[in-house]
C-alpha cells in the first residue's frame, strides 16, 4: 500500500436519481438496490402526501376506502401516496423518516415529494421544516405536476392559489430547514410551437422563487393503469418520439430562464421513463437508452439530471416488476441491464478530484452526494484476484468503491467482500487500482450540535481496514 490521498466527490455532468416506492409499488431497501445496480444514486425519490384536515387522515386512502367504487387512480378524496407521518401530531419514528435514514446511510440524498392540501397552515408547514432539518441537502418537490388536474390539491384550489401556496410553503419550510432545496414541477412547454409554459401567468413567481426547475416526462405512459389494459386504439395511453421529449424539455428550460430574466437554475426531469404497458419491454429499454444517448451527443450541460421512475413497480414502469405471488420479490426487466450500463457511463458518474496526500487519522466531511470528502487508497494486484476483502474492527458507516463498483459497510459489518467488483470485469494481468472510501451519516441524520451540522456531517477515520488480496485459491487445484 502506497501513500494515501484525500479526494472530493462532486457533480456528474448529468445526475441520475431513482424513484423508490409510490402509489404503484412499495419501498425497496437500499442494500438490495445497491447490490442490483452496483452504484449509489445522487438521490432517491420518495412519494408522500399530507392532507391533515381529511376525515380518513392519516390512513392511506386506498386502504381506508378499499371498498370504494373507483375507476381511476386519483378518484379518491386525496392522493394514494403513503401518508406523511411527521408534522404536528406526528412522529419521526413514522415514515418517511426511516426510509430517509436508509437512503442517506447509503451515501445518497433524499428527494421528498409531498402532495399537500393547499390550505395547510403556516404552523403545519413550519413543523415539516423542523422534521427535515437534520437530513442534510434534501430536494423537496411540493405538489408536483401542479398544472395537471388529477391530484386532489388541484380540486381544492385555483391554479393561482396552488402557485401561491408553493411559494408560501417553500419560504416557510426553508426558514426552518435551510438545507432544503425546493423543486417546482409543472407542465413547462407542452407544445413545441408555444412560446409560453402552461399557465405561465399563474406560476411565473413560483418559477422565480424555486431552487430547481422540473418537468415530468414519460416518453410513453399508460395512465389508465391499473383499471384498464392498454390496447391498440385505446384512449388511456400515449407514446411520443424520444427526440420530441428532449426538445420539449429543453424548450421548458429556456422559457423558465426567460421568466427569470436570464438567470440559470438546475433543470431536472423528476419522473422519466417509457411505460412497458405501451412499448413492450424491449422498446422501453431502447427508448431510455436513446434519450441518454441524446444527452451525451448534445453535450446537454443545461440539463442537471433525471429521476428514473421507478425501481420496482406493480405495472411496467420499473426496473423490476413486483412478483404478484410475493410482493417482496422483484422480476428484472430488460431495462434493468440497459440502465445499469447507462449509469456506469462517464457522463452520469460523479466527478472524483484528488486533493493531495494525507495521513491518518483524518476527518472526512459529508456535505451531499455531490460534495463529499473521501480517502483514496492505492492498491496493486499481481493478477486477477480470487479473494479481495476488507476486514474492519470498528463501527464505521462507509461507502466504498473499487473497479467501478460500490459497496456499503454498515456500523455492524466487519468484513466486506469486494469480489463482485471483479466477476464481470476480470483482470487480465497485473493492475494498479484505487480503493475509495467515503463516510456518510451513520444514523442517516446530521449532528445538529455541530456548528454547520445542518449542512455537513463529519467522521474521523483513525485507521484503515485490513486489506486481504489473494490472486490464487487458498489451496491449489488437485485436478490438474
């Protein structure tokens, strides 16, 4: 082992985020997702709702009204997302907080979508801010797809009132949680010949006040799911050309920028996919790949990232389909292999920058998945390893990368087997590699007693694990 270096993990040219749980599927733990995809995401998107004045609250509405005669996903009194369990009268022992901790322990940020009753009070909004204060950088998407007409909040207020509520909620929540960045998700440009975004007059101020601009764009979607089947000639599904979706998204960004007097803000696609109900499994994968290919070909530096919706789905919008016989089991779809290859491309990988030599002990800072300090450990391999593992004697919480694959070490883990990094990318001879180690929050939350604890988490590494590398079996073969 040679000299150690400090490294910085920064932004990718295009960030990749992942939806995990919604009205269409349950939350899947980050250990499983990491094992399937081989790398963490910038952020994991969680979908919740908050309608505290409703009679059925805080039950999930589809469970509270399981015998209701419903013919469309959004026909319930409020949106069929998981109920937000915090706020006034709630508890941070409820969800989404356990999921948020799981996400952050694994070196990812949280994107929290909350659809809300536009009449919630300032005090209720402040309590949500207090809930979110210890979770580091957090993307908050309030009342997404706000220019549509399907969510319950659009039936309870005018569009101007919804836009005004977005501004009020953003201001109050960020007063209590300055770590929060708000994401405005509206229709944007929906006709390439249009000069204005949908409902520009109503939402112009929200465009100016938000931190991040967004659109949701499905290249194909069956919105009638699960109440009908998409068939040729049906009217509950649609499909677009991939390049048209790219053009509409870019036109939306340009119009948002115009509304802000030329000021640029991050532009994301908060929900992105092609629905296999419409395209079939093979063309779903082809469309996802084509969109990502366009981003690279166009060197789309105006586009900050997208959220693939979602990991496991009861329909055909997932990297996995939920097994109808065992909901905790996922059935991999062809788009999984395509997506795994795409997110390993340099365009979608976080930037790693060497910051100079170091000696132990060293205190590492975790600001976010796009601003974190780590250790680089140079390693030499005499050949293709048969064994490669790290042995710890501490309760550190670490994210570890080697040969392009990431591993998680929980505080209770003592041995981390790194061999999966070589199974599909074997060495053909001697090689020098770098082991990278980062330390996200062990509890999933920042220590607010630290001077800058709202924004940063710190962990001191006193010594490295024992690194065991063997390039032959423990005992040689007796069959040769």
